C-alpha cells in the first residue's frame, strides 16, 4: 500500500517476554519515527531515524527498548522483558524530508500492545 | 516542563459555533509548526501546516506568534465531524517533532 504499515496491529504478551514491532514506512521517506501513546495520553517520542545519521534515541524509556532500521527502510522496535507499564499503542511515522516546513509525518495505524 | 503545552479541554462547542484554542512551545529554535487531528483510537493525521503569516484551510485558520511562542487554531461553523483531539506540533531544523498532548473538541448538536 501507499501508507505506513505496522504489524502486528494487536499484540498480547505475558510479562517478561520480548516483543518485536515492525514498521514499513512510505517508500522513499528518509525519516522514520517511533512514538508511544498510552490511553488518553499524548504522543511520547521514542526514537528517530534520519537517513544515514545516527538515530536519536533520546526518548527510549529504558535499555529494554531498542530499534533498528535496516537498509534505510523497514524498522523494528524491540521491547525486552516486557512490563505491564509498556502496554500502549506504538505508532510509527515517516516523512519525506528531515528538516524544513515540508517535514510532514504520516502515521501508521499503530500496534496496540497489551502486557498481561 | 513539556516542550509543547496545550489545554486538554474538552471544549464543548455547539454545532455551527466557532471555537479557538492555543498551544505554546518552549523551544525558540522551532522551525515549523503543524496541527494534527486524532480521532478516538486512531492514528494522528495532518490537519494543516502553520505558516508565519497565518493561513486558512476552509473553516480552519491557524496563526503563529513567534514573539510569544504560541500557535492557535480556529474552527468556524463547527461540524459534528470536527469532534476530535487536536495535536499541536513544533519541529526543529532536523525535523524532530514535539507533539503536545492534545486539545479535545466535542461538537454537540
């Protein structure tokens, strides 16, 4: 499809398990972002990839969280040893350019993670 | 302090009325600004970019005040379908976006 694709759309896991969330950005978009949104809350920035630059990991809440972007396209967000407080919707977005007024982010539908 | 702050609302607006709300941003180096709209349990979608001179898109008007570091959104002739959470966004020169927590608007018949 033409939009940002995320999988799975829903994920239920047990506390302590690892999970991987996938994001397929819009083709050609150089920038990719991960956010987290808890119920009724705003978006919490997690990590930002821009071209070949080192990612901005300043938003990752703990060392249990990591993300990769292979080949400048698909990204995987990994959460190790999940905790109940990790339960949230994880949103991925991509944009065509990394700076300037045209940096419009297009969001995927998100992965709803539930940690039991 | 959050980089982008918004009144969470809700703003309860009769259908056909006008509603306006602001957000403030703390990073004076912010380069570009946007309003996004988020419907319940859906992903955010771009509503409009905000330009220095102010801009309109149909019933929506956005203003930017760099001196006071705030952005506003005005919705005229509100429709029931305008009910949503409106997210204020400020971006730095590297494209990193800071989202506000959102302002909820509820348009009532």
